[in-house]
C-alpha cells in the first residue's frame, strides 16, 4: 500500500509552516463526544514516532519536488516519498491503514489528540 504524498503533505502541513500535524479544535460542549480511543500508549508512541519521521521525509521531498524540472520527475519523487513514508510507518510496527486511522481520529477526538500530543513531545 502506498501513502499518497499529497494526502500526507496536506495532513501534516506544508513545508515552511509551523509543524502542527495534530491540531484539534474542540466543538460544542462535548456532547456527542467520540467514543474512548481503542489505541494503547504503545501504539500512540509508535504513531508519534512515525509522524515525526513522515514529517521529515515530507520536508525533504517537498524541497526536491519544488526543484523538479518536469512532471515526470515530480511523479518519480512522489513515488519515492510515498515508499519512504510507508517504510517509516511500518518500521514503527503500524500498518498504513492504522496510521491513517489514528491520524483521522485525532481530528475529531480531543482526548486522543491530547494523548498523541503528549507522545509527540516525548519522541520529538
């Protein structure tokens, strides 16, 4: 499975922007809050480590893509970036699907977002 470079670039921010990949804006008064997280501390630490590594890969490839001379070269770089990101996620013991699920849930679950932010502080 490949990670879409453009998806991850959008998800974790563009190069040059302050890194805030997991910003959550709580809505309402908490009514209808998301159910308890199915993720343990070890999984969230793996996610945080993978997210930091994916961010580094993204930064590296965004610079290369800006300098690319052709669409063909950009496509090749996108494929290389995606492969490197998949490797970074798998190296932390996560599937791409689980990584993307956690990233998605963080956007709607303030408690999970806070837990992930804590893990990011630990691994960064």
